[in-house]
C-alpha cells in the first residue's frame, strides 16, 4: 500500500479517531493521549480501524505513534488486515 490513504479512507480514519476521543476535530499534530485517550481507548481505536477500514493497525501502533498524522502514516503503510485461518482477523 502507498504511504498515503485515499481521501475517503483518511476521512473515515479521522472520523473514527474523533469518535473514540469524543472531539469535534483533529489536527495532524494532535496527540491521542493529550486529547484524553488512554490504553482502553487506544485498543478501541485500533479495533475500529481494523473492523471498519480493514487496515492492520494494532494497539502497539497507537501506543508508539500517538500523533494523528503519524498514526495515519502507519495505517497507510500497514495495509489491509489479513484474515487468519478460520475466518477471524
């Protein structure tokens, strides 16, 4: 996958981020934890990104890349989530 998500997918990623944090807007430099995020909300974010966007973003990605722009770049590089045997991701 490219280093950038298409505009629609990036907008969906932003919507998920705002939903999880309960904020109305985010900037590339906004920090997940400074906006009120914590480990459980980071887990929720990674789960929603995997479920709704099909991107292989894991909890450790959120914890290690808490800035919105950095995690967006990670999501673009992570690419599609692979489905494990038995049909579960």
